[in-house]
C-alpha cells in the first residue's frame, strides 16, 4: 500500500503529459480520461472492472471570480491501485488544499475511505458559498430599502442566477452519491466505507437544501422588487395620463376663440383673462374628478 504522501496524485486537465503518464502507470482508459478532461462534464460515476478503476465526476467550489454566475465546476476523482487521483482545472486551489489536508489526516485509511472523507470536506466547503451569498444579499437588501438603484437590482439578479447554478450543482452531487450507494459494482460501499458514504450523502442533502432555501429567498426578494418597480411604473403612467388629459383643457378652450364663429367675450378687452379663468376652472374641476376616480379605483 502506498504511503499517505503517495496516496493522492493531483493532475490538471491541460497537463497532457501528466494525463498520459496516468495511462502508463495505472492503465486508465481513454474513455475515463475523456470524462476527466471535459470542463463541462456532468456529475456521474463509472467503474471499469477490467482495470479496477472507479471514476467520479463531482462538482466542487471554484476559485474563479464569479463573472458568469458559475461558482462551482466539475472535478474528476479516480480510484485505482490504492491511489486517489484528481483531475481538475487551475481554479480549484482551495479544493486541492482541502484534499491535501484530508490526505494528511486520513491517508493511512483505505483509498475509498479517503475518497469519502475528501468528498465530505469538499461538500462542507459549499457552506462558505451559502454564507457569502446570504451576507451579500442582506447588504444589497439594506441598500435597496434606502434607495433602489439599477446596480443593486442587477446584483440581486446575478446572485439569484448564481444561487440557481449552486442548487443544481449540489443536487447533482447528492444524486450521484446516491447512485454510487445503490450500485453493486463499486467495491468501496460496504461496511465502514458504506457508512462513511452515507455520511457524505446526508451532508450533500443538507447542503442542497441550504442552497435551495437561499435560492428561494433570493427569488422572493427579486419578485418583491419587481412588484415594487411595476407599481412605480404604473403610478408614473397614471400620473402622465392625468397630466396629458389636463393639458388638453387650455388647448380646447383657447381653440374655440380661434374659430370664425361668434363667441362670448371674443371682442372684450379682458377676453383673454376670461379665457384663462374658464380654462383654469375646467382644469381644476377635471383634475378633481380624475383624482376622485383614481382614489376610488
């Protein structure tokens, strides 16, 4: 059995020579390496009985700045020849640090026990993402209560998108772990190792539920401010409609005096003042009627 320091071998996806060496050293098939290389591979498990190689694709937290809403990415875990091999991108340094710490603590155990311990620690790291999102949400909600800005509304929308991706990622993780637990092909799910896997499944379900609650909270917040904005827009449109109607009153009144028909006060020296007074009276009366109608409805 390899020593704890030899138990884990990390490889990056773009390290062609490192991936080739894995095939030479452990006989890993092209199909499994193809899964491991894929940046967009969905979580799933494979087991090759001929080479006794187990492959797990699992979503892990990403170190990459959240520019596209993605806070997680797939990492490949391969178990073969009593060794744990991970294949990931350059944006999983925190996950690699978590694995290194776990290997130091549990490297002397069986490789499947080590894998389940690593997945348990990695799954716990998602809690940090939930806490970060909740803290950001509270800050933005506080600012929005004071003053609604387009910048904060866009930030809330981005948070909601990120939360949706995290919900999907954690649900996929829980699903693939349950698939492994139900499998009869994988040798690492019996006895103590099976109990450790069950612990990971419980933790994955809890994290998925936390993510789901956080996502629902963001959705409710987004819906609430959408409702507020729609109401504000309706108020503005109502105001503009009322003003448009009121502004037609002076035009209508003055328009009569531009016609070639005899009208009262048309030849009076103070006729224009009388016209203004008539328009003002009609304007006020119409304004009161419209205001009463709006309040009633």
